[in-house]
């Protein structure tokens, strides 16, 4: 795993070093060129200052006490009158250039920079050793890049300090994450975190919040399930005790029938709880094209025998062809629970009408019963787990609508419950937005 801090330091130091080297090299080149131009200008000024009144013998006396090498470190002035030559250095024998201007001449393997002025009656030439010029230029260039050479290590230190300072909030976030245990879901600190990293930490905190809510929901689910299972299990225990005290065969048959009914209710509750847990925990589902009208017909056909035993008229009043992209098994359970719920709370001789209606890009499955309906104040709570508005003698676990809500959430569907306006009863509508023509 690569360290972000180390990568930043390496890249910044490398970039700054490269910029420093380029800047230093460019400054060195500019300094040498400027010094060379300045020395050329001096050669020209000295040459133009030599006239007929200039006394080279005085120059000879000036350099009389210097060695030949020391004399060559300065300008060398040469003047030719026809074939007679005078020079500031008598032992210097550099040949004269033919034209006025700058030229590079060689003497004894050494290079000389010269400026020559050709007059009608004389020729004046001022020369300087190329070695001396290079030394002067190099000294000036080194002085120019000296500040860069001094500042570059300081910039390195500032880069390291700056990166450490910038990364310090991230280090605090890492320490906070490492010090917490598996049960700690408190949000990570986001104060003073760089703006580029803040969205990531915000998403992590959002994920921790969702995990906390999921764990809290599971904890509440377990507590509610344990509470709901206590009643049927207690009833089964009492029925078993009553069965052991039966005095007659008829009494025993009655006790056994009650025990079977209790076991059936407990099994149904456990099955509903398992379905509820699965729908709340599963994140992946297999979907495909589903003929919605045909699926609703099958659900009605499965529940017609139960409705007939209760004397309830269950049927379809409107059936429009529609196909949706969903999990057929999940939708079957959703509509089965809604229709079964309507059957449970509709009194005998009641009526339940189911319709499938296509409206634009939506398909609506509407289930209308003739039951007592639900108080408006209780409607927002009907999808809560184990919440029941019916009398206790009505069979049910209070989980069916919670399962409907969980499935609807997985299938991007909307479930709406409302009281009927034309008469007593409840209207349930399932709206699927992803509609495909059949």
C-alpha cells in the first residue's frame, strides 16, 4: 500500500528540484551572456578611447613590474601605424584583424576576444583572453544562482512541513478509526479535513449511520419478534397442559384441535418473521419481465377458496394487459399479502374488488374492500412491524404489511393505503413506475 504523504513529498520535491535546476541553468546561461556582452562593450569603449594622443609608453611603464601571465589578465592594446606597432604589452604578438568589429583570434593555442577599429592611417585593436572572460562570467553566473542553491533546501523543508501539516487531519481520522472497537459507529471527525477528502469521509460517516440504523432495526426486530412469539408459545404451553388433563375423548379431540390451530398460527408467524428478515437484509434480487395482470389473477385464484368460506365476493373488475420488470416471486407475495389482509378484515357477505389499470408509464393495481377501514390517525403506522388495528380475535401477525413495504422498496414500487370515499372500506394501491407494454 502506497503512502499518500510520501507520494506527495516525493512528487513535490522532485518537481521543485527540477524547476530549481532549470531556473539555475537558465540563470547561469543568462549571466554568462550578460557578462560576455558587458566585456565586449568594454573592449569597444577602450578601443574607441585610443587616439593619436594616447601614449602607449606610459602603459608600458604601468605594466613593467608584472609578469607576462599577469599582464595577459587585463586588456591588451595594440596600435599599428603602417608597419610600426605599439602595444601595451611589448611581448604580445596577436595579429590584427582585417575589418572593424569583434573577432575571435588565436595565439599560441589560446583564444582571444578582440575588438578592432581600422582607421585610414592606423589600426587599433583591444584584446582580452577568453580564459579570463570565462572566469569572470562563471563567477558572475555562480553569484546569480547562489540564492537558488541556498533557497532550494529551505523549500524542501517547507514542502515536508507543509505536507505533514496538510495530512495531519487525515492522520487524526485514521487514528480515530483505529482506536474504536467493532461496536463503535460514531462518525469520524471531519473538521479541518481537505475539501477533496471531505466527501469521502462524509460518505463513510453516512455508511456508518446506515449500519447503525440497520443494527438498531435488527435489534428492535429481534426484541419485537421475541415479544410476539412469547404469546403463541405461552398459549401452546397452556394447551399442552390442558391436553394432559383431558377427561374424555371428546375433550381431548377439542384440545388437540386447539393445539393444531395454535401451532398453525405460530408457524405462520415464524414464516412471516423469516420473510420479513430476508426482505430487509437482501440487497440483490433477480428480475425479469412479469405479466402483471396474469400474476394478480393467479393470486386471486389462490385466495378465492378462503374468501368463499368467509362468504366474501372476491374478483377482478378491470384487467388491462401490462408487463413490469421485477421479481415475480416478490410481487406474488406482495399482492397475496394485500389481498389476504383485505379478506381477513372484511366481514362476511362483504366484497373485494381488484383491478389492474395502465396509466401512461405507470401501472396501478387497486384492491378495494368493504371492511371497516382504518382510522386516519392510525394510517401512517399500518406498515410498522407487529402493529395491528383489528380486534385481537382477528387472525394476523401484524407483519404482512411490513413485508409489503419491504418488497415495494426493493422493486421501486409505491404502496398507498386510504379509506374509501364512496363507502366503508379500505383502498390499497400499488404503483409500479417501470412500465413496459405487454
